[in-house]
């Protein structure tokens, strides 16, 4: 599958200071990608380059394989929820969300769509050898472009056809010939209708079978009217034109469609019933959701979210994490999400991009990043870790703290200096003398689900997460399995 977005060797300097260096990244359709890294590492800058708000100093940004250097922000298939969301305090929730649609200038949007269509046909036309087919393709693309520009284009075409038919009638000897007799016939039919109407007017609701008779008579009138229509083709066509004009999309119908959309997206972000609240009477989380609905309503292919949840308290944050993830799945949109919260990244993402000082450190699934961190930075940034300097003795053998341990890693040079990560939840506390290292419980902290216990061994303190309580000062031993030792190259 071709990636939706590709960053190729992107560099960005601000007045001599390099903030992004050689960023290479592929983002697929419908993917939830998170840019994760400490403050100042370049996350927002990378996002703004994708959105087209700033230009890279060098490198390429490709959308669907095409360089979009010259495509301005408002023409890109992206929408952004900024780090500091700006709602309009003088507009209510409804208008804040509708705003997204109202401002995104219809013309720009249409031109973008037309460009896409034309682009698609260019190739087809070029490859078509048959001149007749070539012409047909040209006509087709012109018609499609016109359709995008004018929502009533198709109706207008039909009207044009009827108008032409009316014109043709004038030159149609058969029609002119039959016109006289037809007019006479129509006149007779009209007389019949008048008679029926007269009968109808003499009926009284008290008569027997009043309703039934009335219905029958009305049906008869309708039938006669149809016949008259057929006799007088011209007025029939005129009537049809009138009917078509009634279907035209107007300001009024547009407003109704807009309302349906706004309600839909407010429901999606859980703000049903808040439509006519003033936004300054909403909580931070509700305001954030308004900002998200406003971005979603444009139905972007890609939604760029810059720390959208950072203003929220933990509980609301977790709720919104869940809702956003659901939304992304349901709407089938690609999310590029920026955060410096590793837990948020782990729970929401399909793909995490760990950044540090303008460089990508590692790209992978949450499991990859957590279980197989590529270096000390990633290991310490993602979750709590015990990181230990070690020496790779041979394949599957690593030495640290004066003990040679079995491990599952291979392919290093003999006696290569490495670093080892052991996650706190992978270490077990045993009775003194029963494990790999003896030590003393140095500190105990209750973390809600587990205890975080530091055990001081001869060489260092190991942090351990366990549901078992061990008091401070207790003499214990610790152990871990070969596959809990993760060996990393030193960068
Ligand atoms: N317009 C600018 N002019 C000059 N320097 C800038 C500009 N924008 C960003 N920078 C610098 O670029 C670096 C990266 O900034 P960026 O906003 O991308 O970081 P970030 O990863 O989003 O950080 P945070 O998590 O704090 O939002 C910072 O050192 C910042 O000071
Ligand atoms: Mg930022």
C-alpha cells in the first residue's frame, strides 16, 4: 500500500538554529500516528510543515505520492486542532462548529476538487489513442468540473433539453399540423372537466357514499388533465421545467444541510444539547470538543492535533482519549497527534514516532516501542525503566553487575559495550538468596494498582512494580527471565 503522507529528509532551521534534522516518515491512510517527545523537540514544527503553515528548509512532503510544496494550507486535505485552541467567544457552540464550514471558502474547496479531477483525467486523455474517445473524455472532464462548480448544473442541463424541445416543436410540421386538432381535443376535455367540477359542487356531504364519489370524480379530473398535457406538449414541457427549478439548491437548502451536519458532529463529540450554549460557559474539555467538532466537520482526510488534551484533568483526558480513538476509527480519518505524554501515546496510537532534539529516534507500534526500545532515550522516555550498562559476552549472553545472564539477543560483536533495559513489572522479588541479586528494600510507594519498590543491590537500585507488599528494610532477592532483558546498542 502506498503511504498517504511521506516526509522525505525534512530539515527546518529558524534563523540558523536547526530544529528538525533529516526527518523521514511514512503515514498510511486511516492510521493513528503520534509524534511523541519532550518539549522543544520539534513536534509542533513537524505538524505545521505537514499542514502547510510553514515551509521546510529542505526536503519534501508528499501527499498520495505528489510533492505538495506549492499547495497552501487551506488547499491541503488536512485540518488542524491547534495547541492553544481558539474558539469565538461571541458565537455559540453551533456557530463555532458551523464556522468551519462557512469559512472554508467554497471556491477554494471547489477549485481543489476540480484540480484533482483534471489531474486524474490528464493521464487518461494522454494515454488514449482513439481521437473520438479522447474527445469524449475531454467532454466528460469538462462536465465533471462544471458539476463541482454549480450544484444545480445537472438540473440546468435537463432544463436546457426541455427548452430545446420547445424550440424544436416550433419547426415540427407534424406538431404544428396536429396542434389545431389537439387544441380542439384539449378544449373538449377541458369542458368535460368543468362538467365534473359542476357535479362535484352539487354534491352534499350528507349524500350517500359522498366520499367515495368525490374521490372518483377527482381521479377522473386528474386523468383528463394528464391527457390534456399530452395533447399540449409545449405546456407539458413548461410544467416540467417548473418542477425542475423547484429542486434547485438554494441558500435555504444549504442552511438546512449545514444544520444536519453540525448536529451530527456535535453528537459525535458528545455535545448533543449544547448547541446554543455560549462557548465561554463551557468547561475546558467541552471547549476542546467544540474545537475538534469544528475541525471534523470539514471532513478532512487528515486531522492534525497538537496536544489537544493537554488542558484537561486526568479523568476527562482519559475519557477524551477514548472518544477520539473511537472517532478516528468510525470516521476513517488519518490522525496525526502530538503529545509529550507517553501514556497517552501508548493507549491511542497505531504508530508512535519518538522524537528528540529534532530527530526521529524510533518509529513503531506501541508494543514495539515499549518492549523493544532502540536506545536509552526511548527506553527512559517510554515508561519507567531500569537501564544498566552491560557487555555482550557472546550471542545470548550478557554481563552486568558482575554476573553473566542468559538473554535472547544476538548479533552484537563479542565484548561489545551495550545497555540493557529491564521493565519494573518484569522483575520479581524473592526471598533472600533465591534470586539473581540480593538486596534491601530501600523505598515503597503505593501507586494505586501496584507498589513501586526500590531494591538496593550491591551495584545499583532496581525499581520494581509488584502487587505484593514488602516493607522498607526487608532483605530480599530479585530475579528476571532471559526474555525480560532487552539489549540495546549504545548511540
Ligand atoms: N517560529 C519560530 N521561530 C524560531 N524558533 C522557533 C519557532 N518555532 C519553533 N521554534 C523553535 O523550534 C524548536 C522546536 O519547537 P516546537 O514548537 O516544534 O517544539 P515542540 O516539540 O512542539 O515542543 P512543546 O512540546 O513544548 O510544544 C524550539 O526550540 C522552538 O523554540
Ligand atoms: Mg508543541
